[in-house]
C-alpha cells in the first residue's frame, strides 16, 4: 500500500499473529450475539469479515492471522465468559459505576 500512494500507512508488521483488530471484532460480535436483539445478529456477524478485510488487503495481516489466530482465541475465551453467569455479573457490577460516571 505504501508503494501505491504517498500516504504513509502501516501495511506490514513483523509480528501480526493473531490479528488483534479481528479479535476485537469477534469479541464484539460474540457479545452482540449474546445481548442484542435477534435482528442485529446478521449485522454483527457481517461486521467481522467486512471490517477485517481492509487489513488483509492492505497487507498488514495474513488471512491466517485473522481467521485462524483471532478466531481460535475468540473461541477459547468467549464461551466460558458468555455461556456462564460471569458476564452477567460483570455487567451488573459495571452498570452502576458507568451510570455514576455519565451523570
């Protein structure tokens, strides 16, 4: 990407495994699948490949960085968090603190 334009971009990295942007997108999609209404499911799932594609196309990540590394970490971390009462407890503790900060 840097060769095609004069704009300096981060289009390569020495250590890009796992794809951190894609990991955060997958974590967001997991929480969206758990807590948002059913009509938001397709949007949450479509955001992962749509928003991670520019990093792959620009050369900052390999396809395997995103869909092997990030997906494997998301599949290891999200089920224990979202399929147990742990996330509900964390949210219940955060809501009063957030409401005080926003008031």
